[in-house]
């Protein structure tokens, strides 16, 4: 499953399902970790794209 799909699934579960406080806390922690992972991946992609542009400019 893709990270974004998992994030959306957890958000839906948290919004629509009844959980104990402990279960809800675990799901929220899992959701936060997935969001951080997604954001880190997006930052890595942005850094790589910027490096490509810099390399193209250096070659001119």
C-alpha cells in the first residue's frame, strides 16, 4: 500500500470508527509517523530535482 493511501485510510478510520483512548492514541501516532515519512520523501524528491537543475546550469 502506498503511504498516501495508508494515511487516507487511517484518517477515515479515526473519523468514522470508535476506538478506546489507547487505540486512538496508537493510530494517531502511526498517522503522524506516516505523514512525517511522506514529507521526508517529498523533501528528498525536491532536493534531487534541485540538484538536477543545478547540474544543468553548471553544464552551460
